[in-house]
C-alpha cells in the first residue's frame, strides 16, 4: 500500500519544499514529512499536484514512459477559432520539437476560485476557456502551445493527472488516498478517501 496526497497548488507557489529566494513553497501548505511531488507544476500555474513518500509510485506517475495524461483548464486571451484548435490538436512546432497530438475543446467558463491577484483583463479583448489534455510534459508546454496560435495563456489550472482529479479541492487544500495496486493510466487505482486539510 502507498499513500498519495492530492494537493491544489495555489498560484505563485513553488512545487518544492525549499526556496532560497523566499518564495512560497509546498512547506507553507502541507506538513506531511518525507513526501515529494510526482512531477512539477509551474510557479504561476495552479491545480492538481500529486505527492507521495513512495519513490516507486512517484516514478510511475511522473516518468514520461508511463504517459499519464494531464488535463488543464486554460483561460486564453482572444477567440479560439477552429484553425487554432485544429493546430493545437494536431501538434505545434516548438523550439524543442513538435508536440504530440492533444485533446482540445472549448470550455464554458468553469466555476473556479478567484485568483489572487486576479487575471489581467484588457478592454475590448475577450477571454475564453479551453480544456487541453496532454500525454507529455515539457517545460511550460501549454503556455507555449497557446502562444504559438496567438492565444496567450492568462490562467492555467491542472484538473487531472491520470485517474486522479482535482475535484472540489480549493487552493491550499489537500486530501490523501491509500493505493492498493500499481498505478496504470488505463486501469486507474483502488483507494479509500483520505482527509482534507483546509
């Protein structure tokens, strides 16, 4: 059995427990000893971050070979037309190579907590939301992909990693699960609900 912690990482919190520059870290949110994040989430991104004290579990979740899909809700500046969506779905040429095909769809404005500070709004320039699911995890990939099709990312919230979902966790909240079987993106995991810290 392994313990897994599902955390809603707030905006401008590092996905690590220490920082020499005095920025907010995971240590300000979760006080479980000897746990480490399974992968990363950018400083300016929000949403689901998985942590565990089981190194093998962390490897199974975070290693690219296991291709755990990651789903994001993305607020972009501008109007996502059909051509832009087709480009995102088919692959974007970035400076580190072509991205893999992604699942992309328009999203009605989701019910998400207000961000502090709020997202900048420019007069006469609309914003829209997309749901993007990737099967790879390059540095700032979603932001670079949307910028390539002239839809700058204003807000990025990860809502799922493999079989795990953010659910109703608010920024800074977490819950724990106990896994009884190896993790596979196809079979998911068996677990019992843990606790939520507010």
